[in-house]
C-alpha cells in the first residue's frame, strides 16, 4: 500500500457512491463549490509524437510525469481548494517495456 493510499488520499467509488462524500454530509446543497476535470494524460504519447511513430514509442513517460506533477502542485496551491479532481480519458498511450505481440497471419477476409 502506498503512502497516499494509507493516508486516504485516493478514494474509489463503489455501488455508485464515493466514501469521500457521505450522504449524511453531502445530500443537501450547502453553497458554491468547484471541481477540476483532467483528461487524456496519455503517458507515453509525447515520446511517440516526437519520434513520429504513434504505434510505438510509448516507452518513456518522463515528460508526462513531470507535467502531471506540475498540474498537481498547481491544483494544491488553489484557494479555495476544489471539492474534487476527476481524471478521465486515455490514461496511458503505451506501457514502458511493453511491445504488442506479433499477430498471426489472417485466414481469409474480414467481414
């Protein structure tokens, strides 16, 4: 278990509810709030784009990790703090050290 998990930083929805927002505290509107939606970090894509090979090249995540850390630092400095942060979309472009297995030859046409 990571320090963040042990410290209750990450929460997972279960049964269409999120334990970070208990119904007894959050079922009634109590004023303004805002949240942040992040989308498509696609770790590995920047290297793929820089090499011009978007089918491969996802073996390095350094740029995306640095940018993600900068985003988290900026979010943590906001005042007032957002109620929550959601990250959606394509989280990774490719895994480091992973290569697509070769495909078997096709037997016949596609339908």
